[in-house]
C-alpha cells in the first residue's frame, strides 16, 4: 500500500496540514452525517508510519494496516481497499475545502449572502449587506489576484439583485460591474502574459512578431484609469524588459526598478513578491555583470528581513533551492546560512520541510568544502520530486569526486545508476535529460582518466575542450572548475 494514491497523497501534508486534516475528519460540519472513525484511524496510522522513515514502510503493507485497525479479525483485502477509497474521497473533500477557504474574505462572504437573500426576496436585508460591503471594500493598492475576482463577483451580485427587484434607476450599477470585470480580466491577463514572456526567455515559445502583437494589443486599455495604476504599469514594464533585447531591455528594467522602489509600499505582499521574482529572473541571467549581481543580492536581503518573514508564511521548495544556488554562486555564504535558518520550518513541497532544509544545507556545506558533513546529509535523504531528486544525485557524485573516492568501481556504479535512471525517466523534458546525461558522460570520462596509472594530459585537455563547448551541461561551472584545477596540477 506504500505506493497507493492514498499514501502518496498523505505524504505531501506538512505537520500543520496533518493536524487540520485530522480535525476535518472529526467535524460533522465538514463530513456530513458520515461516521469517519475508521478513516480517521487509518490516516493517523499512516502519519505515524511516516515518522519512522524507511523503517515504517513494512507497516504500510495491507495486512499490517488491517491488523492494526481490526485486531483479532482475519485479513480481508476488500475491506482495507474500500476503507482506503473512502478515506481518499474524504481527503479530496478536505483539499477542496482548503482551497475554497482562501476565498473566505469579507467582500466575498457578503456577495454570497446578497445572492442568497436576493433569491429569498429579502430586500431590506440585501440593502443592509450592500451597505456593509461598501464599507469593507479594500483599496486597489492592497489587492491580490483573488481580490480582483471577488470584487467583480460582489459587483455582479449587486447588479443581479438590483435588476431582479426592479430597483435599477440607471445603468450605473452595471457600469460598476463591467469596470470590476475589466480590472479582473486585465490583472489576470497580465499575470499570465508576464509568466509567458518570462518562460519565453528560457524556452522560445513566441516569435518577436507574436510578442510585439501582444504588447500592441494593450494599447486598447491605455485610456482606462485602471491601466495607469502602478500595478498595471509595473506589469507592462515587465513585458517590455522580457520582450526587448540589449540596451532597450536594460532601460526598461531600470525604469521598472525605479517604479518598484517608489510604489513597493503600496503593493500587496502578493504583487510585491511577483514583481521581485521577475526582477530576480532578469538579474540572474546577467549574473556575470556586477550591476545585476548587486541588484540581485539587494533583492535577496529582503527575504531575511523581519517584516518579510512576518508577511509570508511559506516558501516553495523550488524557490528555496533557486535562491540558495544563486547565493552560493556569488559566495554569499553568510546570507545563505541566515536565509536557511530563517525559513527552515516553512518550506512547502511534496516532502517534509526538514528534508529541503537539510539538502540545501548540504549544498552550503559542499560549497564551503565541508565534504564529509555534506555527504552524511545527502546519503540519508530520498527525494521523489524531480528537481531535488537529480540535484541530490549529482551532488552525491560531486562529493565522491571531491573526497577522492578511490573505489573506481563504486564511483562507476553510481554514474551508471544515474544513467539508467535518466534513460527510464518519462517526466523530464528532452533538453533537461540531455543536460544530466552529458554530466554523467563527462564524469565517466573524467573518472576513467583519473583511474589510469599514467594520466594522459592530452586526454584531459580533450575532455576540457568538450565540456567548454557544452555549456548546457548540468553542473557546467563546477566541471570547468575541476578540469582547470586538474590541468593546472598536471602542468606544475
């Protein structure tokens, strides 16, 4: 049962999520009239096995679970299968409720109440809630994407109420509804477009003409007061610096940063984080230039400020490793250490926060030359999600190399194992698989060269030249550094 959808789903739950799920399974309000005692017992049992690590896998066998839940009864496979299915249905309901709970903001609650009361014909009560809704409407500077949607929903509920009860004296309420819809549409569209333009800088998806057409179409909104808001203008600048090249792109980026500095206090945490991430992506691609390196680390410093730690409850695992790797590339070891310690218990991903913290700590230790400590950490971790899984495998191989592993066959076995894993990988893009495969091939050549009694300097130079011409190889900078060190040692 350890590979079942139920167990794999429960593995994604952090400790606080586990507690909320257990409460949900005990709440008649959420579960209806169902008796969820056995589902609750099963979930608790599985969570307990997770605490045992690898030693708990045997406890996830169907017979073992059955014996724990139904002591002194003969094992029946259909019973445990049916229980697993009903438990999974409850977990799906929980996940749905968790997402819906994010919409429980006053403006949305009032919109729902107005709709309900309007359908019942309670005009006086509707008027009260419309008045209350007017008093709690947030200012545009504090909104996030969901707020724009909810504000449109609120205006739509109001318009339907006024029209249904013949209280419409002019078109004003419909105009408000359309205005709210326009704001929601424009904010959502720019959100998607900036993501697309950002992705386009990594993997070309759009032609120059297609990008220009998208930007030209935005001219339709230029006369809208909302288009002149700082948020929309910032989004527009993001499109420009991802669309343009050379000095034009740099100028658009400089204007964006100036605008962000002026208006950052008026942006909601949601939008401020988004704008910073776009700036980060622009700078990291120009990491070799001191100007953008400095801007990048100024952005980094914000992540360990008390107000930022108070604003954001969680950081995504992929965000964490990206920032750590960039910090290490700039030798900002103190910042990386402080960053990891500040966020160690708040990392969100498919595995426990501690796993991500420990792996990124291993990256820091490796960069600092603490190879034995880093290796002790890496060998104990087992990642399932692709990004961390292959980062961990390449780090282990790099550690084997750095610690001067003398067992040629063991090192070769590790490389062959990674090669086989890559050949069987079905979820990785061809380009990414090629990057890792090249890393394995170069390491095999390097390991065999190092294993020869009389190292041939010409063979080493050939490997170095091939690596230099394959800059899309995973861990390329580290490979070049090692080859340059070996070449220098051979010539002294």
